[in-house]
C-alpha cells in the first residue's frame, strides 16, 4: 500500500482534482504494488467521484457522523473498518476503529469470543472509553503496535506489557 501511495505522490496525484480526471485503467498501473490493482482502481475511482461530488474533505466535514458513515458504507469496497478509519483519521470524528489485531488481542484476553460482529466490538470501546479523537487514535495505534511486537499470530507473551 505504501509503495502505491508513493507512486501516486511521484506522479503528483495526491490531489482530488487530479485524481478525479483519472479513469480506472489509468489509475491501475500506478497502484499496482497494492495488489488486486484493477479492482482497487475501479473502487478508488468510484470513491473519488463520490468525494468530488461532495466537495472533498471540506464537504464531508459538514455531514453529521452517523449519516456520513452510512454514506461511506454504501460506497463499493468500503467496509466498516475503512469507513471508520476515514472518519477517525481524516475527519477527526470520535469513532473507534476495529481491525483484526484488535479482535485478536481482545479475544486472547477473554473480552470477546471472536464471533461478535464489527459493531458489537466497536460498542465495547465506545461505551467504556470517553469519546475522544486523540484517545481513540492512540489506543488503536497501540493495539496495532502490540499486535506487531508481541500479540502476533503466535503470541510472544514474555515481555508483553499486557502479560
Ligand atoms: S502477547 Fe500480550 S496481548 Fe497477546 S496474549 Fe500474550 S500477553 Fe496478551
């Protein structure tokens, strides 16, 4: 993903107006390192059109969180994790992002069974933490870090801060 973004930066395309001029077949080779690039290019173009029709990030800032989340989820290829990442990181809305790392850590510590749906796991955080963008941001980043350093597929509990 990072090299796909670097490719877009190299071509000076990290800009909504410029991206909106690209068709999927023009975008696909530029994001090739991301894998499934043809499908991703199609989906990205439709998200770019969706975003351009709303006047970009400035326009999104005027839409209430719940309504915006629904709209994001209606875009092809955008699931709850992506929608919430956009809401939290790009728009600074207090929405907790749930990913596979979070589920892994929570289930290993008995907070969830692992079969819960996305919204139930999200509620667990949102009902037990203050609604705070910096807190959600850092909490999620720390869970990701923990999953990469200790709570890997095969956990390294020795030395883990949660041990
Ligand atoms: S690695 Fe850490 S977070 Fe994962 S199960 Fe062991 S103690 Fe818990």
